[in-house]
């Protein structure tokens, strides 16, 4: 699985677990909602580490918590 796909799946899972949608996550994280929506809809293949950090802060988790998932066990960085 590509890294960008794993990150997208992880964000979607965390949104589901926290009962929030992309717009609510964007508002809470202080990120433009189009940034999150375009990434989650695969219109953009990348998201910055800064955005991931803001998402983690909004969800009250650490970066370690974010990446501590089996999705990231065997990722390919070449999309």
C-alpha cells in the first residue's frame, strides 16, 4: 500500500472513531477544509506533516499514536 493511501485510511478511521466529518476536523484542526477534503477524495496525493500534526492535536493524539497502526507496516513511498 502506498504511504498516502495509508495516511488517508488512517485519517478516515480516526474521523469515524471520533464521529466527525472532514469539515469538522478541518475546523477543529485549523486547516482549510479543502485541504482535507481534496486529500481524502484522492485529488491530492500528499498532505504535509504539519497538517497531520494539526489533525493529531485536534484529535488529542500524538504523532506516534497516528502512525502506530498496522496500515504503516509495509508502505511504499512511491505513488
